[in-house]
């Protein structure tokens, strides 16, 4: 009996082929060195593991886009049982449903150092044993590496070891921002050529679906519409991304070119709809007089638009713009993160009062909004930093006041940012006016525009609308009525419970 208790764990047969869990149709597919998680249609999961290692009756899987490690026990009947960890309770049981011919890996890319004396998540020790994802993680958090060294190491792990995690970090390393770089909300940052080249390798050579989607985004923004469609088609055909297939369908039927000439400025008028108008939140844009716009088929124009070269910029309530670019005389295509890849064709004409067209080559004085860490380090806090000229500190103070409905105080801080010709600061002044109807809050932006006629303040001032003031007032009244009804309902419920308790 004692000799039986001292027997070592059996040497399990390595997993090979396809495995499924009872509660999911997704398949874990092992080929001898690499492993993938694919859904029932064969599409690669965004949570797919990357590679695996077997030691005794233990199976280790490394995630594809991080160094996250999952552990499974290999049972004597071949089942794989997921073990609990700090992120997952484990317990999932995978059974083999299809066999395959597996070729053992010539080079192991997964390694796990012994736990004795090892801190949880010790990337350096796992990396020293040859674990690729841990090496990438160590590089990601090593601030001592020069940018060129960082990029070179990550490129090797991406190309040689086909690590999606390395590919993602390689692109990031080639597109690193300097301290104090402009902050762009709801916009996709344009990458340098080196970053684009890394995306192409990651998509086409490595088969990383997320890279294909990012590459298509960059190509679309650059006006290389046919290339963007082809990047999606590549990811769709290779079953690297379901989202890519949706984009292929959206773009079907559009005549897309890489060398399409940019259109002249044009005033939109009437209704423009996308193919998914019935299901999309932004499936329709309607334009009318006074640079008015809306995303509803009827009712008031609750947004304002402006023209910039061949684009129609519609200001929405998130503080940024829907960006629609003319493809031809009757078609607008979406460029921002809310509308990108949608094609809006004119479905209804209208008569609109003519507006001034933008002057070709005219430069608008605009300073990018930058975020600094002054408020976190200065003893005087955000107020002191704002007095020293910190954009983000002034904006932060303004936001705090606005959240408490101190709009006049908020406008004082936004005035400081607008005076620097920062669109976000000027836009927040207009928002303060819309929320109060107090025309005096526009005094600062009017002064900036009068003193500097080419300032971005003038563009933002055009968006100030008494109609928007009325819309905001109605919204507040409706919210107050709903709150009142909820409070009355709660009181009625309490009274009824009290009456029942006395019986």
C-alpha cells in the first residue's frame, strides 16, 4: 500500500485534435505546439490561447494577447479539467471530439518556473526559461530599454515566434507618444509609417485578426478605401475576425478606390441613410436650415454641423463630432469611431438656406488639448496648476463645477482653456450655455473670436443655439418629473407596507 501511495503522477498523453466543454460549442484545437480557441463557425476567438506545454499530467496554456497562464489537469481518460486561479474558478471539463496528427514542437515557447521562491507572475524567471509571452510582458514594463531596442526585441518575438501579444506591443512601441502628447477623445490616432508596416506584418504574415482591423482603420482614415476593404476580406476569409466579415458586408456594393479624388466642400441638405437604418443608432442623418442636424427621421434639429474641406462635422453630446466625408455628390461615408465604414446615401432631398463654404487653404488657429500630471504633484492642486496654465487642470476644475451645476464657475475655468484656442474648452463653454440659457456665459468665447477671427473659438461659437437651450430645458423637466414619480411610488410602497404591518 505504501509503495502505491508513493507512485509519481502518470505521464499523460499530450492533447491532440479538437476538444469541447459541455457548456460551450467553442473548440480548443491542439496541433502539437500551438493551440487555438475557435467558435462553432470556425472563427478564431479574441480570447484564444497561443501555445501550450505539457509536463506530467499538467497542461499549461498561454493567452494569445497577454502572458496570462491557465492550468489544466490531464485525466487518465484524456479529459482536460481547468484548474482554479485568481481570475477564474476553473472546473471546465473539455473532452476530445476530433483526433488529428500532431507534430511535437521543435522549440518550446511556453515555460513555467518552479513555484518555490517565485513570486506570482514573475515574468523574468519564466522568460529566462524560454517563455515568449513572459518575455514580451517583461519588455512591456521595462522602462530602461531604449525605444529602438524595445521595438527590435518585440519584432523578433512577433515574426519568429508568431506571438500576437508581441505583434501588438511592437506596433505600440513604433507608435509611442511623447509625454504631453495631445489627447484625442473618440478618435483613432493616425500611426506613423513604421507602425503601419508592423500592422501589415501582424495581419498578413502572422494572421492576427485585431491587427487586420486596426490596419483597415488606418487605411480608411487615409482615404485608401479599397485597401481597407481588402484587409477586412483577408481577416474574414481566414476566419480571423467575425467583425471583419460584418465590415465586408457593409462595404459590399460600394465603388471604393485608393486614389479617389477628394470632393469639394458641399452643404448637406435632406436625409441620408445607411443600409442598416432599421437597426443602427446612427443609421440616418437629416440636415436642415441654420446648420441644423439630427439622427431622427422627424422632429427638431437637435445638433449643429460645420464644414471642413470635404467633411461634414456634426457635434454630438459627447463633446466631439460625427465626421462624415463626401464620397460623391449624394453619398457621405463615416470616418469617426461611431459611424466609420457606414455609407449614407441621400434618400430625401430638401430646400435649405445656403451657408458659407469653407475657404480653401484657410488655416484655423487650434491648439491640441493636452493632459499633464501637474494636479497630482503640485501642492496647490488643480486650482494652482490651472493658474499656471495647465489645460487639463482647468478642464478638471470646470468639470467638477459643472457636475455640481455651478455652470458660471465652470465657465470661468473653460474660458481659460478656450483662450488657448483649444476646441474642447470652447466647446464646453457652449455646453454651459446650452445647459443654462445664460447668454453671459458666452462672453469669453465671443471675446476670443473677436480678438482672433481665425480661432477655433469662432467655429465653436457657431454651434451655440437657443434651440439647444430649449431642448436641454425640456430634458431637465422630464428628468425631474420622472424623479418625482419614482419618489411618490416609493412613498406609496412604504405606506402600503406600514399599513399591512399594522393589520
